[in-house]
C-alpha cells in the first residue's frame, strides 16, 4: 500500500471543508423569495393573490368590512448565528386615503403618537402612496423562523381589525384636515 503524503491529505481536507462537507459552510441553501411566506399563507387558509415574487395581497372579509392586507417577505440586514438569512413578513394596509394637500391637524398627530405607544405588533402612520398622495397606513412584522400559519393569520386579522377601527377613529380628523 502506498503511503499518502501529508500535503495530499491537507488538500483533500481543505477542499472538503470549503465545499461545506465538514462544517466549513453551515449556511443552508436559501429557499426562493416568498416561498416561506406563501407556505404560511396556505397553512393559514387565507384568501390571497401573488402580486409578484415575495409579495401577496390577502383579502379579509368580515361583517364590518373588507380589507386588503399586503404581505411582503423581506430579508433582514443581518444573518442568524448559523449564517442563514433572517426572513420576516412585512404586513401593511391603507387605512384611509388623505389626498395630496392634506395637513394633519395637531389633535390627529397627538392621537397617532398615543396609538403608537400602545399598538400591538406594528404601528400606524402617514406616508405617501404610489400616486404621491398621502395615506394613513397600518403596518407590522412577523419573523418567519419558527412561525406557523396560525401566527400569520393572527397578524393578518389584527391588521384587519385595526384598519377598520382606525378608519372610524380618524375619519373626522381627515375631514377636518382637508
């Protein structure tokens, strides 16, 4: 039997390690964008449509109204302790359109601040919509690692309920600010 040189063994070990065969690369292959979020939406049995890769529109109908909640799968700017991407679902919906020249009255701004001190799992605020007009939005996030369909459904239903409640609460402020 031939004796194997130390250099050959070292080369084989180095190649195997760099290829991830022996723990050199612990990050798992990442699923396609949106795959994890779409699976959670399916598990939750929610009525949704795929707008584009990683972006879904969920329709929630109830006795008090209908909402469209947008669910976007996003990647955090950091990695987990195994080198994997940290994925989360960003959920948002428009509460009320405000218009181009809307100036929020001070009591409305105070109420927004009060709500953001106690809102569950997200925030509410004023932002520009794709047309350039202002709208009142509700948003929240759900980390996907360890999440299940029930948690996704909870986030969607919380967003829907808040949207309906905030519509009622802020409609008077919107009329005042126009």
